[in-house]
C-alpha cells in the first residue's frame, strides 16, 4: 500500500506516514479544485518534498490531460474559457476545427520531443557555463557605470546632484524591449548575436497551462527548494516522451543576480537605482543582451537543462553575458513550470506587475507561511519618527547649502518645499502626539499651507530625481570623510519618501496613528484585502509552515473572504516516535501575568524549578522568558536572593541580551564541551526564538515561562483591537462578541510566539526532548488547542510538581539507555 502511494506521488524516498497524509491532502486540494490549503508540518518531517511531490505529480498529470486532444483542440481553435469573441473559425464545421486541432497538436508534440532531445544532446551543463563565465572575465567590459558609493571618498560631488527631471514615461520601463545602444555596445552585441541568431528556436512553446509559484522568506529556503526538486523524477506528460525535464527558474533580486560589477557592488538599497542609471545611460551590455530573443533562448536552454538555483543562474548569466535578472523574467512566458520567488515578489501587486508575474490559474505555495500576515502588513506600512524628521530637515539644509550654486532654480524650489513639508510633519507630531491616537492624513495639513506645496507633485519629484538617494548618499559621504569608521547611518530621506508615498495614497484598509517614541505610523489593518488578488487569480494557494497554529489567525485575518468549504487545513503529527516527547504543564502557583510576574515568591519558585530541572535534564536546556525586562529582573533577583552564580547545578548559565550576536555560539560550545551542559535563557520574539535549530543535545528540554501576551499599551495593538471590535459590531455582533474577538487576537499573537519558540527543539526523526509550559493558564483548554498539534497530542496528564520531576527523571534515563544500546 505504502509503495503504491510512493509511486503515486513520485517521492524519492519511502515517505513517512505523515508525509503520505500531507501529500494526500495537498493532492486533494488540486484535484477537488479547492481554493486554500493550510498545512502545518513540523521541522524534520521532510516538508519540502511533501510539497513538491504531489504538486508536480498533479501538474504533469494535468498537463497530460491538457495535451489530450479534447482540451487542446479548444485552445488550438481559440475556444479558450471565458473567450466571448466571435472568430472566423466559429463558422467552420466541427470536423474542420477538429482536423486543424489534431494537426496543430501533432506538430507541437513532435516539436516538444525535438526540444527535449535538443536539450539532451547539448552540453549546456553548469560546468560548461562556469568555464564560459571564467573565460568571460577576459572579455572587454562595457564602460563603467557611474555609481554613487557610500564608502568611496573620492566621489565626484556632481554625482550627488539630483537627476534631471525627465518624463517618467520616457524612462525605460523594466519590460521595454527596445533600447538604442551606444556604438561601443552595438559592436560588441553584434559579435555576440551572430552566433545565437543562427540557431533556430528549438522550444515549440507548448503552453504549460498551470505553473507552480513557490514563495519563501529567505534565500536559503528557496535554495533548499531547488536542491530538493532535483531528487524526484516525474513521469513525462507526453506518452511518447521517455523523459521530460522540469522547466524551473528562480526569480530573485538584482542584489543576487546583477552581473554588472559596477552596479552589483553598490549598497543594497542603491542597486535598483544604479541599475536603472546604467540602463538609461546604455552602459549595461548584459541588459542589452537580455532584450535580444536569440540570447534569451540560449539563456533559457541553459536554465532548463537542469534545476538551477539563484547562484547557478548568475553563472549562466555570466556565461552568456546576459542579465539573469531580466532574462529569468522572460522565462515566465516561455514554458516554465515551476518558479521560486521571495515573498515580496509575490505579495505586492505592483511588484508582480512590474516583473510580469501572472498568477492566473497557478498553484501558489507559500512556505514558512506563519510569517505571511506580518510580511503583508510590513510591506504595506510605513513610519517615521520625530527624530528621523529632525535629521531629515538637517540633511536637506546641509545638502542645499553645499550645492546652492549648482542646483537649478526648480530643484531649489522643490527642496525648499520638501523642507517645509518636513517642518509641517514635525510640528504635527509635537502638537498632537499621544501614543495610540488615530488621525487622518488631512489632519496633518489642517491650518497649514500644504495645498501650495502639492504633495503629490513633491512625491513625484522625489521619485524622478532620486533626491532622497542623493541627499542620503551625500550625508553619508560627508560623515565618512569626517569619521573614517564608516558607520552606516539610517537612510532617513528614503524613509521620508516612503512615508510621503503612503500619505498621498493611503489604502482604505489602513490607519494612521501615533506609536511609541514620537512615531507616526501607517498600518494596514486588513491584510486579507491585499492578499485577495493572489487568491482570486490563482487556482489555489497552499500555506505551509512548521508552526501554523493557531490556524484561526489565517482564516480570520488573511482569507476571511474565502468560503469555509473551500479551505482544507491539516496539522501533521511529528515524525518522531510517540514517546520521544512529553509536554508538561507546570501550573501550581505559577501565573506570570504582567502584574504578578515580579512577585518574590513566584520568582523564588521559578528559580527552584529551573534549578531542580537542570539536575535532571542532560546536556542543553533552553528557557524562554516572555521579555528581556523580565529576564533581567529574574536573573538579578536570583543572584541577589538565591545565591545564583554562573551555573545552575553543573550547567553553565548563558543568557540572551539585545544586540549581542554570539549567544547561540557560546551556548553550543558549552553544550558540546560535554562538561554538564548549559542552560540558555532566551527571550520569546528575540533572535533565538525563530529559525534556529536546537536539535539533539542542544535542547533536551524547552521551558516556556508564562504566556507572552503582547503589550496592551502598544499603539499598534490599540489600533488593531479597535478596528477589530468595530468590525464585529458593524457585522451585527454585540460588545461581548467584540471583546471575544479582541481576546482571540491577543491569544493568537501569544500562542503563535509560544509555538515558534517551543518548535526550536525536536528537529529530526530520531530527536527527543521534553517541553515544560510553566504557567497555570496553560491548563485552559482554549489555550491548549492553540498549541501545535504534535505538541498538544503529547500533553502529559495533569500532575503535581513532584510527579513532573519523577516522570522526567525516569524518562531521560530510559531515553539515554536506548541511545546507548
Ligand atoms: N521520507 C523521507 N525519508 C528520508 N529522508 C527524507 C524523507 N523525506 C524528506 N527527506 C529528507 O529530509 C531532509 C529534510 O527535509 P526538509 O528540509 O524538507 O524538511 P523539514 O525539516 O520538514 O523542512 P523545514 O526545515 O523547512 O522545516 C531533506 O534532505 C529531505 O530530502
Ligand atoms: S540590467 Fe542586469 S546586469 Fe545590468 S545593472 Fe541591471 S541587474 Fe545588473
């Protein structure tokens, strides 16, 4: 049975039972045409292959169905779904259409076979590409583009002058195919093109009707996807083809893909502008080559020859001297089946449009999806503090003085206007600031002369002249000249520009408000609104992650517009044996509410509990505290009142501090030294609570102290709660229902953080550890149900503290014995 299933999804290994369950659910979404899948698959359970195998298997089967005469004849005869255009062929008898469709199909299929054979026969491997790209280093380089580098001291001052105000429509849009080339570039291009144009296009362009878009948060997760995609082999979608390559491309940023060294070395935030500069000045040969169909074909054939990650794509770009950033985008409409891309490429509609990403009917997979709501909110929010504005004002003044003689009258006027606007923002904060207070954008300008300023024009001016970039670069440059330490300061004018953009075009789904430290913020309150387009355009969206509970967070804020019958959610068990984890609730007196958490008796008891546990737990033990402040209070109290020194029993104490980056390394070293292990005190939401592996000895126990509810006084939360309560009431609920919804919001934020933190332990099939939830509020069934399923399923029955110690002791001895035998 299991091996049948393995074949069914083309899994490269014998899938774990839980992988089979997950793959069944994913396949079901696709086959039953459901809209949303929400899947939790704990780390170590082979999530990436569980996502790849059923989706690509389905994709190939679906393509086979598409290639089937009936489906294809529709597309060949122009009868695409939704097409209501009358065509000439409507008048033709059915047998004519059918014969035409059959002949088109035949031609396309045999061309497809030829293309696969062509790819097989060509030496388009990465080794060849690397060799070519090494050779390419000796090729003449295009004229060096002028780049404003922060660290460069000998920058010409003129580099900091505002760009000329050209009509933005005349600036080559990203997908403009025609550019006029300088003579030098044209000569070189001619040489490169001769060879390529002689080769006819082998790819018949049989449309891949459905694509898979796989988005994740980090570069390493996307590379991991490419590496895992190499493992399975999928049957060809065409009977006559013995082997069909997966047509895959990653999409990435210019920072990762730029092969023009004079641009690629610029600081991250300047790369886009530098690239556009190089393009506008016709100084980038790889760009010119990426506009040429012959070069794109060569680039495509290299790319499709194998599964390549982002670094490989850059190598192919160098080998073909074709910009991989632009060339990879061309593949979106050239037979690609699977695309990986970072979150922001997928989640912003403007970025999708600019990159030419069409999600129509696609399978969208979002990995590490516990971050997706925060990412959408972050991408659509902006903020600026009083301090930033004061620095911006100073920056504009310094810049205006330095360049007063060289600025055109128009630039001078606009800079003056910008300074006045910054002044208005400063005065508004000084006059009206109250943490958590909402305001409208119009309130800022009441009683001012802002109408004369025309903020929209000012925003456009900043965009066209890149003045924010010029001022920030100039200030940085001056600082570096005076202070050779090269301390990178914040790009303040960039922040002003971004806030201005929000101010001129705020979305209805967001609010302006004041937050702590005299900050003005704009925050999106309905992430679902921005996500709706992704859901509506695609065939389905699969949200997958290691810790997705509480799932209600997604259904209520991300996809409230999707009918429940269209959502499948599934939380996988862990691959570890049932007995490899116990979750204890340590209640008793413990209740670390904000008011009580510093009570002397509770702090003393907490110390005694951790101390006792440290004598029982082997090797490493991680204790998560709800905040830095509480960690600091507890450590101080224990040193002063419980004679705590630098160890707990035999375990060395290591603790997290804000801004310190080597905590994990020190802890790991201590645990690996095998002298008795270490206790690591970390903070929920700190840098050790997400994305870090505490496998095996690094965490034989995770202790979660209290429930890390968010700060009720944060301006952001005040606004979110108010918005939610209003929504409940507008939808016919009463004040009690509104309060319940608020409570749910708080609990979800808190439990998401708990699941993230405790999920750091148990990282593979043979791992084992215990989890201790120290607070009596964990006894509530509502809270327990928000734990990750694999943790909830291993909750130990309610018991006394003595039983916790006793059971733990015998369990650890048993597990260690098992390991030895
Ligand atoms: N059934 C299996 N048998 C053996 N190895 C497997 C199996 N399934 C996946 N693997 C391998 O296990 C390793 C871990 O896989 P992957 O990184 O996808 O898992 P994960 O830990 O669930 O993911 P994440 O780190 O994103 O939480 C990979 O090298 C993968 O090829
Ligand atoms: S077009 Fe490509 S290679 Fe040229 S500067 Fe831009 S990203 Fe770099």
